[in-house]
């Protein structure tokens, strides 16, 4: 477990055992441009997202609300959506 790992990792492993959630700044996460356009007042250096970058899944409880709202308009999934109606429901 790295220092970036989400402190809720035991709970997250129950919901999505194939995903690994870490905390990132907006800049480190390389979010889609359509999301970044909707975040003009969020500093790119702010730790604002908890996600699995490879699978494009974010954990809303540990994600800046403005970032989560911007991601809803993209191909990213919120964890509960991913686990219930998205690709994770088969897992």
C-alpha cells in the first residue's frame, strides 16, 4: 500500500476488488479536457480526486465535489455506478 492509497481501501476492496484507488491532484490524474474546462477555479495542484486511473473510476466520497460533477459529463464512472450498472457489475 502506498502513501497515496485511499484510507478507505478495505471497504473499496469489498466493492471493487479489481480496482486500486489512490489520491491524486487534478494535474496528476490527467482528466479529460471536457472535465477540465468545467473546473476553472480548481487549482491543478490540489489533491482533489480519489480514483483508479487505469479504469477511469472515481470515489465520490474522497473527490472534490466540483471534480466529481465535471467527471459525470465524461466517460468516467463513479464507484457505485461502476459496481452496479457499469462494467464492474460483472465482477
